[in-house]
C-alpha cells in the first residue's frame, strides 16, 4: 500500500451507494490503483488546474464519473464527493462543492 485513502463524511458513500454494482466495482478497482501504484496514470488520477484538488477518473462504457480528493499529511488521500460527468468540462459547481467539503474537513481537524 503506497497511499492511505480515507473518506470524509458521507459525501462519497452517498454517491457510491447510488451507483450500480458494475460502477461500484470499477470505482473500487480504480481506488486500488491509486492506493497501490507509485506513479498513477493520468487516465485515473489528475490534478484540477487552479485548485489543490485532484479527480479520480472512472469510466465504464460511455459513463464517466469523477471523484474529488486531495492529499493531507503526505500520502493520505481524502476522498470527497463524486458525480457522473455529462460534458467535457468538469462543472464549476461540483468543484466548488468539493472545495467547501475540503474546508469542512480542515475545520474538523482543528477540533
């Protein structure tokens, strides 16, 4: 295991539980790649320009899913919210939502 992955709140789980079995399996497989590989191919993990967020990239058939995350304390990957992508660009409101959840995470860490 190269990276520890944690899930903050229920944001990711709410998204994950709405998906069918095939999508959940692909998400699990992709999380395994992120957890275990030294160098993660951009196909599965990419920095979002202008932010300190990353997106976990999951594709199954014609369906594209994105799950936001960030690093904390070295190799810790904190997984935030996810959504199904319907267009080429990542919607700004989804990025803003992830930023707000990240702020909540750091507020919780201060307590």
